[in-house]
C-alpha cells in the first residue's frame, strides 16, 4: 500500500498512523506545517519508503524513547525538515539503503551509533547543508554516494570507503594535503573537494584515474597540474580555479576527448596559448583567466577549432597581437543557439548529475554559481595587450550574452555589426583606443543590454538614444572627451545633431522595428562565468575639455 499526495495547507494528517499496511509514504514538497514527533512512525510496521522532504515540518526526536522506526525501511528522505540532531529512532534501521538528512540544522559531530545504521546496506548518504563540524570515519563498506558539502567540517580529508563513486565534501574548512590513498578508489567518478583549505600538491595519480569530474577549485594547492592524462580518460570536468598552481598546462589533456569544462583560472600557469585544445570535440567552457599566459593566440591548426565552445575567458593574462578572427569565425556554438526550456551544463556520470560551477565578475559584482545555464555564451578577453580592430564578423555570434574586450590596446571604430548581437546583456569595451562614433545600431537593436561600458576611449559625436540606452549613466561614457548628449553634461553643437537625426530618419525609412528578445536567465541572475567587467573611478569631470594629452 502506497500513499502519495499533495497537502497544500495545514498540519500533518494524523490518520496516516492508522494505516498499518502502508509501505510507501511520499509527501515531499508540500506546505505541511506542524511539529511532529518522529517516533510516531514506529507504528507503521511495514513501511519501506518515507519521504517528508521540503515541507515546513519540525520533526522532534526523543532520544530516551524506546520506539524505533520499522526495520523494513529502505529509503528515508528528510531533507529540509527542521531537524536539529540525528534522529535517535534511526538506530534500528539495519537495512537502510538511502538516507537523506540534508538542508537541516544538525550540529556537532556525527555520532558513532549512526555507523550501525545500514552498516552493510547503505548505498547513498546525504547530510549536506548542515552545521556538522567533524566526521573522522566513514565506515559504511558499500557506500557509493557521499554528499557532505556545505557543513563546517574541520581537520584532514577523510578517505571514503572503497566502493565510493560520488564524493563531495566541498564548502567546508578542511586542511592538510590530499592523501594518495584516494587514488585507490577505483570506482570513483566524481570527486569534489572544492572550497576548502587543502594544501600541498595534487596527487599525480588523480590524472590517471577513472574520474569524470575533478573539482578542486578554491583551495591552497600548489605545484603543477598532473602531467599524465591517459588516452582512455573519461574526464568531463576539470576545475582547478583559484589555487596557487604553476608550470604549464599539460598537453596530455588532449587525450581527454570527453572534456567539456576546463577552468584553471586564478593560478600561476604560464606558457603560450594552448592552441592544441582547439581539437577537443566536446569542449564548451575554457577559462584561463588571471594566469601568466603570454604571446599571440595564433591561427587554428584544425578545420573547425573550438567548434562547440560557448564560454571563452582569457582575461587577465599577457596575450598580444590581433584578436583571433579565424577562431571567431568558427565559434558555431555561439551562433543561433536557442532553447525553449531552461537547462544547465552538467557532467553525465553513472551516479548523480554534477552541475558545473564557475565564478564570475559581471556588472561589477563577483559571484559563484552552482549551475551554469547552457544558454550562457560569453567571450572575455579583457586585461591583455590585444591590438588592432574589432572584427566585423563578431556580429555573427548572435547568441552572445556577454562580450568584454576592456583594458587592451584595441583601436579603430566600434563595428556597427555588434548591433546584430541582439541577445547581448553585457558589453564592455572600456579602456582601449577606440575612435569615431558610437554606432546607432547598438542603441537600436541591443534591447537586452543591461550593462554598457565604453569609457576611457577616444569616441566622439552624439550618444545615440533608445529606451534601453537611456538607462545608462555617465559612467558608461566618461573619459571620452569628444562625446556629447544625454546622459553626460556636454551638449552637442548644431553641426553634430543633424547628422545623427539624419541617420535616425534613415532607420525609419528602412523600416526599422524594435526587436524584443525574450531569452532570460530565470530568477534574475544566473550567469556562471567570469566576464571581468572593470569599473573606473567615479571622479567627476568638470568643465569643457577640448584637448587631451597622454595615453
């Protein structure tokens, strides 16, 4: 006998405890609100599956009560149930297979009596998003899925049991080195140790493993990236962002044909641009930001380089030369990318899905997101030494959400073809040597634009106006001493105004219509990658400046 239902309001129905033949009780994600004594479920002697997750219940466990849950229970899901301690009623569950106590307020250490719960049967344990401070031992010998992320765990990294396939202990305060013993886990597919205080070198054996996901970002690891990745590697995600790694990027990564996500940002990696990555058929995210790469990007060596790339962040290095037109020409993944539903980048594993994580700086704010939307398409080449003009063909990358070429030495004019980027939400061309007028096509077509920075260039003429452009402040245009019109204080003379009006009338004759592109990011802000928008100072420029010297 099973009971599934939706109880939208009110207290927990006590009549359920009279259903003595009940085997499955599934009441997750309702609006049940009640203080419920957990031991009452001991009356359901045949219960096999109990799911009360994501309600407003407050489950109370009486530790000196002799009542226990029926030992027929195989699956117990109590996520977000207001639990403040491990329910003592669990102690009789010798055959438990799945246990989920995540998103509660459990504090302190994991009690030793819990080790006997499902001692030989427990397959999945999720006690993430609590306030646990210590777990010295993980004794369950058949445990395959272990999720301990987002607690307050201290001390050294515990080694999971031999059959572990998914191990996440991220967002804690673990220290010390990563033991080489972790390489003995021959079935391990997902290893997420990110956002801790782990130090020392990355064990070289982790490169030569069965991992699909290796996430070590936000630690204090140093030394080099493991140099050997075998030809049979199934690695899909490698995230080493924000450590102290140095040396060169190992060319054996070319063996990782399944690689989709590569983030080595915010380290001390050096060398020339790793052009050989261009042949990886599944690569979608490439983040090299804030390292010590140098030299020109060069020309592609294969016919369709970076064919599926959606995010390319080379910011904060010492790259030189012209912007890579031949690469832009082949970024097919950034063209005509549409979707009717919201989806996220994730690694496909044999156990749980792993959503790819990335840090970002966008619109002046820094954030780390736990999911990256598949429709997030970004190019960030800021803070380098690129020269030359912005290629017209960039206008073909019409699915771009963010474009950042700021803080380079780019010259010439802003190409009107950028007006074709109708999905663009952030555009930063500041601190370059751009000249000429701001193309009216930008104001006319970029209706999704939320951030614009053209400051510190040599732009001239009337600032074009539109419903969207009128939302930008003086900060978007400052230190362009030839610009005039709203929103800056400099008014335009009679020779300037008619020229723009003539262009505006020409638009109307050609039948221009406003285009509204309704591709959003859901819940406001879910962009998951570093775009590196840089703000200059807020110094107010007073008076009329007619000549400027210097850079």
